[in-house]
C-alpha cells in the first residue's frame, strides 16, 4: 500500500481469485490510518495570479509527529529567483522563509526547495512553489461558455475584469470575432462586470472576445468563448477555471493570496488490482 502524499484514513480494495468453485472470488478490504512523521506545512504554494513586480513572502514550518524534535540542516532552491532561508520566529522556533520577487513582465514560474533534516525517517523534504505573474488587469476566467443559440431566449454568460492593485479603470468596448456576442458593462469599484449575450448563431462554435480598456499598459484583454452544440448534454462540459480570489484593496493588501494545499484527514479510496493466478482447471474469473 503506497502512502506517499496521504494522511489520515486510507482504504484499499483487493479482489482475490481462487479455484474454489463455491467462491471463486472475494474482496479483501485493507484500511489504515496514515500518520505523518515529518512534513512541511504547507508543502505546496501556488500563487495565481500574482501582480508583476510584486514581492511574495511566506513562512513554511515543520509538521508531523517528529516536528518538535527535528532539526533543519539546510534548505536549497533549484531556481535563483526563489529565495529560501532559515529564520526564527519570536518564540525561537526555526522556520523556512520563502521569498519570490516577481519580474516586471508576465510569466509562469515554478521551483522546488529541498529541505534536509536530521531525522532518519525523513532526511529530505520537498517544497513546491508556482506562480503565474500577470498584469494588473485580469479576467475571472480564460473562457466563457454559452448554451446553443435560441432566438426565443438569447443565451447569456458573465465575465469579470478586476484590478489586482485596486486601481480604477474603464472598459471602452468589447469586440467579438464572430460578431455574435454583445456586452453590457457594469462598474463595481475596481471590478467591471460584463454581461455577455449571444445575439445570433455564430459562424463558428468558438470565438475570441477583445476587451478594450483605458490602460496604456493593457489596452486589450482577450477571452475565448465556446457555444455548446444544439442538443449536446450538459454533463461532461468543463466549467471555466476561476482564477484568483477577491481583489486586494488598500495599501497593505498583498496580491497573490491563493495558497493551495492538499486537505488532510480525507477518506481516500482507490482500487488496488492484483493479477490473479489460477490453475488450468479453475474456471475463468468474472470481470470486476
């Protein structure tokens, strides 16, 4: 049973085949409570989005049964852009300080930090860092979805444009490459809400929306849209990926607040399949 990356209750199911004609197969349940001896808290940090030119600082601590007695020997980042060093908290506890200075242009960045300890059970721990550096204006989703066009009830969708730095802006106009989508703009502080309407059946199922702003550094933002074919079921359609959290407001706000870590203590179930071995006279196993 592999327990890497798992914590809390874990359950596996094994299907056992035999040559017993009365019971040619049965299920074997394996349950365990996975205890973490030593880990990093958090062991992963994803900042999406992160304002270009901003500085992100976060603290990583040891966690687990051996955390109190463990000693960090060294920390090393595999990318010079991501700084990792040991620091002390007011109570004297040693922690790891992670610092990332975002560049002045958009980019996708990722790095790993190796943390070596004096514990035989966990000599080296890994920390993963990722950031999507963007301009000040961002979209709530990279694309929007419309249902099939209906002349009786025009399909609608919404999109939000917001400022990471809390700066005011205006949307001048929205253009559709297919000429089928119109937009109604509603200003809400540092956000602009776009109510998008599919006014006719487009010539292509996909299109591009060009959102013109009054910003010299970001004059045009682009979003893709899809129109679901008529009669297509709703199941299986992917929902848009919503990026970022609430827009930071005020001088003390820090962009890039999203921290993604695996939730602990979840009951995790996954099938464990074994290749059955049977004698020539045994009946073939039934399909699981």
